[in-house]
């Protein structure tokens, strides 16, 4: 039964004991009459460290134009409890958790904290069973949707950084960016906006989007690329 979770995980364990341990909450150990059982907290600790390393690698690779501060924000969002719990819910991790009666009685299988902890434990188990490369592949598989959202600009806290960063850079140059709407197209319910960003009266970038804010972000991103070229 517990082997079924290997399908959404995308990994087949050689040591099934590690898989079982990763799904075992401390409350189950306390209330179980089984012999020697280990809960998942040590695996969770290990998985947290492996996750941090792999996500740092992936973020740096996928966002080559982002600053250190922005990369840190993206990483923090990807390894946050809500993000991990959401990934665990997609995999139906709660279905396979081994919980004590107390946690069962308080809907423990749906608790974000238990789900995110179990996911980290699973990552730790994969690392011990198959090594870093196996863990890397699993992490990129299960957190792929979160990466896609960020790359498509669907995470406001990350998306807004393009304008913020351009503003900071411009301030250092003694100027300020100015955004100007230069065109609209499409029907009222599906408009596309075209925006340009100017520095000292010169156009530094263009952007388009379904909202003016999205278009401004794209224009700011283009201007940031040019700012790097001007420095180099």
C-alpha cells in the first residue's frame, strides 16, 4: 500500500523501510504496539538540508538575471510551508501518513505542517536511498509547478521586484524610471497593453501584458538587462 506513493514521487525505493519511516509521524510511534519503529523527524531534518541545496541550485539556474536578494526570496517561497504542503497535497501524501489516534482525530492528514514535514522526510529518505542526484530529480519533479508559476509571473512578491530593482538602480544613477502607455490592442475583455519605460527621456525597454502592471514589469525587466550591459 505505502509503495503507491512512489508513483507521484517518481522514485522507487530500494530500501522500503526508509519510505515507511518517512511516512511515520511521532504520534504513531507513541501509540503503536509494533516493535521498534522510527518516526520521520530525523529524515525531515536531512530532507530540509537537501531541499535547500537543490532549490538554491535550481533557482540560480532558472533565474540567471535575478539579484541575490531576489533569488533568496524565490527560494524562500519555494521551500515555505504553504508551498511544500501544496506539493504534498498534489501527491496525496496525507493518504499514506501513519498517525496516532490523536492526530487522526484532529484531521492530521490535512494539516499543512504535517504534510510539509512529511514531504521533507520523503526527500531525506530518497537522498539516503539513492543519493543526491535522485533527490534532485524528485525535488524538481514535485516542485515543478511552483517554478512554472514564478517564471510565468504568477507570484506577485517576486514579479514586483523587477520594478523595485530598476527603481533602486536608477536612483543610484541619479534618475528615475518613467512608465508610459503607448498602445492597446484587442477587445475590451481581452486587452493587451504596451508600455515603455524611459530613463532621462530615453526609451530603455518595452513590455506588454494583459494589465498595465504586467506590461510595466516586463518593460522594467528589459531595462534591467540593458542596465547590466551598460555597466559591462
